[in-house]
C-alpha cells in the first residue's frame, strides 16, 4: 500500500499547490522521488502540467530528473508533451537528459537517408522551437554514423 504522503505530494505537484508541496517536503513525510503505481513522480506531474514553482521546490529537495515511469517517460518528456517551455528549461538546467527531445522533435541530418523519408521533406528543416535550440547549444550532440 502506498504511503499517503507520497500520494499527497504528487497531487499537490499536479495541481500546482506549491504551499502544500513545500509543507510536505519540509515535514519530510513524503519521499520526493516516491512514484505511484504507474511510476509517475511528483516532478513528472509538475512538468506535465507546467507548474514551474513546484518543479523548483522539488528540484531543491533533490528530486531525480531522470526517473522513468512505467511508460518510459521522464519529467522532461512530460513537460515536452504539453509544450511547457519554461518547465523544459528548468529541467534541462537540472541536467535532465536532453537527447530524448531532440529525437522526438527532428532526426539529425547524419541519419541514413534510406531510413528516414522525412529528410526528403522541407518541413524537416523548419526553424526549431527555442527550447530545442537551447538543448542543442548546451549539449553539442555529435552524430553517430551507421
């Protein structure tokens, strides 16, 4: 059975109840990385709904940015799902894995041409959203030749 404080922390993060998030973290009654039955943590919910202050509180309490839920999503992927660019930047600043979003957004030019028909389209090279640009600048990814 799940501890009630863990469920409360996730609920407070999902609704952006920052006072309750802070209270639960200060009380130490809830583990900051506790996940529900679906593997979703409070940080993932805060990212999913774009509650930036909750994200900052959870990160300040050492929430793990790279936890993965039962569906394979991280907090960063949850924020990206709903295009919360400020949340994405906060999570990137906390060293969240950036590569997932780069590949969700567009494939790199060094991928084999026969594996990606998308490269034939002009839309593949459309201007990137700001948060994607930040990830590329921060990480300077290099392509792996197949």
